C-alpha cells in the first residue's frame, strides 16, 4: 500500500492533467483541427508537386490567395452575424467587369474607378442586407436570387461589351503594381489582404460593432431584447461583404485584364468551404478572421494541387464537396460536444494526503477539545445582513461587514442595533482591512481589490496581476480575491483562493484540491501588482504578524497555516507554522496578547480525507453524479481557535450544536469582545472574552506605532 500510494502521488505530481481542460477552454483550440489539416495538405502536395516550394510558385499562389481570401473574409463576415451570402461569386464577377469597363471603355482614371467599383459591389451587398436585415427574408434564398440576377446581368453585359473591352488596354504603373507587381517581393494583393485582415481582426475583437456582430450571430432574439441594433448590423455585414468582393474582383481584373462568363463561377462554394473549414460556425456567433484565412489557404492549395497533379476536371469539385461535408460535420459535432467534453476534463483532482488531525475529543486535555463556549453568543443584525464573510471594526468602534448584495454595512456602537449601507461595492465582498489613513480596503470575489475612502467613494485598486510565463489560462485576471492585510510600508498582501474557478464554483476547487491559489502583493508606491507566492491549496486568511516582518496565511483544503516573510533576512521564504488542523482554516486576525485567532469554517470528515488520496475516484464522481451529491467539506460546525507564533494552539471556542454560528469564516477581537462572521449566516455574533485587554483595538495594533 505505501508503494502504491507513493506511485499515485508521483503520477499526479508529474502529469499535469489539468492542462487538458485548460487547453480545451481556450478559444484558440478551435483552430487546432484546421491547422492540423493545413499541415497535412501542405505536406502531401509538397511531396507530390516538385516545384511546390519554389519562390515563383509561392509568389503566384500568394497572389491568388490575396484575391480568394478577401472573398472568404466576405463570407466569414455574414456567417458570423448568422447569415450566408451565396452571391459572393457573382458579385466578384461584377467587380471584375465594372473595373475593366470603366478603365477600358469609359476612360476613367484608376483613382476614380476604385471607389466606384467598391460602391457598385457594396450596393449589391446593401440590397442583400436590406432584404435580410430589415425585411427579414431568408438569407439563403435571398442571396441565391441575388446570385442568379447579378450573374445574368454580368453575362448580358459581357455579350455586348466583351469584345470592345478586350481591345482596350489601360496603362498605369499603379495598375501594373496591383496586377503583377509587389513590394519587396510580396504581391500587392497579398499586402492588401494583410491590411484588410488586420483591420478586420481589430474591428471584430476590439470594437463595439464587432462585439455586436458576434452577439447578434449568437442569438438575434437575445440581442434584440437587450437593445442591440440587429437590423442595422446585419445590413452592414452584407454591405461589407459586397465591398470586399468588389476589391477582390478589382485585383483579379488587374492580374488577368480580362473578363469571361466563368469568372467567379463556383466561388461561393469555395469561399463557404474555406470559411467553415477554418472553424467559423455556420450557426453564427463564432468565428474570426484568422479562421477564415486558414480555411482559405487549405482550399486554395487543395484546388490548385488537384489540377497540378493531373487529375481529371471533375476531381476538383468532388474534393471540394467532400471537404465541405467534412467541415460541416466537424463544425456540428465539435460545437455540440465541446462543452460536454470540457465539463468532463476541466475538473482535475490531484493527490493530497492530509496528516491525521489533532484530537478534538470532548473532555480531553487537547486545546481543540469540543466545548460549548459559543453557546452564549450575542447576535447582531439578525436577518438584516446576508453572508457577512468578514467583520471589522474601526477605532471609533463602528462595526463593518459585507453582504451578498455587494453592500458594506456599518453598525453603530455601542449596542449595534442600528445599521446603514456604508457603501455599495458590488460583487461578493470578502476580506477587509483598514489602512493607516482610515480607508477600508476590501477583497471582492470576481472583481479584485477595492478601496472605500473616508468620504465613502469606491475606487478600484487592482483587478489583475502579472501573468505567469507558462500558464495556459489567463491568470492575470483576479477571479477570487479572498482576504488581505497591510504591511507597515503600505504594501497590500492578499490571497487569491483559486485561479481556475469563479466565486460561485469555489466548492469545485475543494473537490480538486490542487495548488490553484496564490498570494499577491500590491505596492501603492508603484501601483504595480505581482504574485508573491503561488501553487497554494486554496489560500484564504491573511494576517500580518505582530513583528511586522511576515504574514501568516491559511491554506483551507490543506488544513494548515504557514508564514511568508516579507522583509528581514528570511524575506521570500515560506515556513510551516501550524498543521494537522481538524477543520478548514479561513480568516486569521491578531489577538490582544500577541497571539492570533483563526476561524475554522468547517470540519474534516474521514470520508473526504480518504477521497483526497483517491484522485481517480473524485474524477469519476465529478463526471458521473450531480454536483449537489459530491463529497464536500463539512461546513455546518463553527469553531474559533487561538494559536501563537510557534504554532501552539492555546484555546478553542466551539458551537458544538451548530445553533448559534454554524459556519464561522472570520473573527475580530476588539475591546475585550470577539466578533464573528460567517458567509452562510444571516447575522453577526459577538462574545465577551475573559482576560482580554478591554482597551485593545486592531486599528491601534497596526498603526499606533507608525
């Protein structure tokens, strides 16, 4: 058994199972399949075609790619907004014909021709957008009709003007540059594509119109209900699609200087295949410029490669059709099963072997022996506050606590019968501390670190820190800032309980019991935040030691308290202070006699202790049964313990019957009283302490000597 236990421990220490779920949670994983296909296509045709990687072939391919990818971006634009544009091929042909007609027949200059062509093709897109966005016609049928009409118009114009147009010849350095020239060896059409792609990416991901487009594509009804301009956005998307087709047709005309009845024929199928193959969802609301570009590369290499290796004329459309079928299959199956797969793989329990807990047997000589010392707790604000996770008092004896509604409530001394909303901060207010100036700093779950000044103004201090170099998930954002304390030099040290889960999912972190937490330092002198200690098992309470050179912090699921030196010769080191706790430590605060109080928010259970040594069992449990049936910490018994700097437990106060304060998450000693808070309670408690200094306050303990 010991060897088996050591093997399990080693296996979960060396194999980072959690990375699989973290990778699947990233949006860029959608590009994995298209990228893999791109590598395969390049490898296959690179071996089959002898001159595939030559400079001339790459230049020729990139020139065609610039034109084709613009049409793919046009298709992607309408797909993202939840539509489809089958008229891109005929609109491309219209742009090609209009360009040559204006230059060769009408004698227009190139600077005048460019905007006219874009406006003409944009007008076709505007017509589509008006019919689909404002008249709410079906996108498939509407653009199919537009395809037929525009194609017919182009064919009729070609019958009349094809010969005189082919006789004319337009000469211009810019025209030659657009067609067969380039800059530093890079084809002009490819440069245009890069510029359009960069602008499109920024617009889609970093601008309000782009966010609206994605939201409308995800659910038009929901977007309409929240007041987004659905009709105008849809119309604008189709108009932009037409304009991009016009630019592509113009570049095609510059390269070949000719127009035919087969120009743009079948281009809508190729563009649709490229857009979907790249990972843009046909259902709308999910897509990107990069995905469209990847799909365009694959389709272009496939179609050109089939011709280059000498297959018959029907092979190209067949390969394209099979590719489109595969792309649609992957899109539907991946979209349907991704969340299901992620829910099974993201929760990744690890091995954690807790040492046997200290004795709590009633009547024993253990300092943690069960008792009923909290039976006489007085209640404050019964029914007036919900979820007072932390409590704190200022030097004028006012009592503060946070609530579930995001308020900071203040009770008036000495009886604390009257209360008021001191400030509304939002989120889930957790740990609190006063700085030297009397400002109240608050850790807010899901929001970060905030400050309430003496005029009750709420100011964000920080909501991010430095991102880890090798982190897959974005750990720069603060998900669950929990508790804090302030060093003599003004630096704020606060705990972030987990970087993998949000506030409402904190019990899942208990099931996982991985080192997902960290301690973060904010320096007000530089206004910078950095991670001080990482890989902690749900770090919770933070307390500055009486010497001012170290902080004590609790790791709840590891049932231990450690010390982190913030100054002096041991600065940067972590030392164990107290372990083998019978419960899960939460907030830590100073006591008047130079010791410390710690709240145990719940008790360990033998079943959960065994399960923590069986990560595979916990993984199966997370996958197969409902979350409300998981093994969780026992959070219905409250306890407060006092310990010293050497880790010796001095005394404990229990609510043995779980009637007065069933879950205690914080406590503050103040003028001979101990005030109790609990995140699941609807009241604050206080109890008179024997032999405590009746003049001692936490605020003076911190700031009287500075």
